[in-house]
C-alpha cells in the first residue's frame, strides 16, 4: 500500500498554503457555512511537495505510477493534501471531498466550508497575503459574472460545438464518434453521471480510455472556444462526470 504525506517545511508547500489563502482573500468577504472551491494543478509551481512511502521501499523513496498503480497514487495524494489542509485551517474552514477535474496532469478541485472568516483573514495577514478592499472585490465579482455569462455553447447535430460568434469560436467533431457522443451524452443528462453508465452508453471498454478522452476534450475545446478558465467536463471520484455547471450547452435540433 502506498502512503503519502505533505512535506510541511518545503518551500513549495509554503507557496501552496499562501496560494490557498490568496484565493480565499480574492473571494472576500467570506461567510460562515459558505462553500468555496479552489482548483489546483500538479503542474503549478505552488502544488505542495509530497513524499510517497511504502512498506516495500525505504522511507522517502519516491514510488512511481508503474510500481504503485495510478489509483493508489491518486488516492494517497488526495488524502495527504486533505490531511494537511485540515490541520492548517483547523477551526477556520473544513475541507470537503476533493473532485478530480483533469488527469495527466492532475487537476483537482478543493472545496471548503467556511467556519470563521476572521481567523482566515488573520492567517492571511500573518502570511503576508495581499487582501483586497471590499470595493475592489465587489468590482471583480461583477466583472467575473459578465465573463461567465457569455459562455453559452451550442452543440450541432453535424458535430460542431460553438459559441458566438461561431466563425471565431468553433470546435469541429466527427458526428457519432467518441468525443461527440460523450459530450452529447453529458449535455443531455444533467448532473454527475456515473462512470459505468457513461461506459455503457459509449461502449467504452475501460475507465482509462474514458479518462484519456475526457482530458483530450477539455484541452481541445478550451483552446478552440477560448474558455481556458472553465473546464468543459468536471470529474469527481466515485460520483462520476458532468458538464461544468458554469457552462450552458444547448443541443441544436434541425
């Protein structure tokens, strides 16, 4: 069994902590019982430093995916990050079950329930995190909402996915092939869909091939439609996959 732990004294981990605090302050004002989500990519410079251990290897030796299995590595990584954040933010906010937005590279969503906003702000100040004024924060939220509103997408029967203006933002797919069928299935069935159900509907033989297809779809569509801050398809362990709720995909019938 593979075990993992966050290296608390690492420079990368300290950057990770400050990144979380900065993201929280950018959402200020926070309120008790409010749920927020912070995304994190393993390719980001502020991803925490993690050490992997096994009873079969000396302490501190890095265990590769080939030796451990992808599932073991992922589960151990998520658990280590959860334990670390729970410790650092005790009585400030509570981490919830993390969601996986993308594989290879790993991109996770880290949801938190706010408990004491003032304690979070104090910790941010102690760590030298920039704290915006309330007026600036409200303006940012208004600008962000105006950007989100433009992401209404259209899925055509000929395989095109586009947003206005279509001649500028359009992603071409082959009708009734893998990517089109996957996107159509998730757009037609709202909310999280279990992986097994998607496999049956698309006749996918393995979860690995499905994850690979999902990663390609997110990358290709984000590039073609210029919506790089919004993943098209989100994933959560056990729960399955869904269309990003910030996006509205209309299936066009002719």
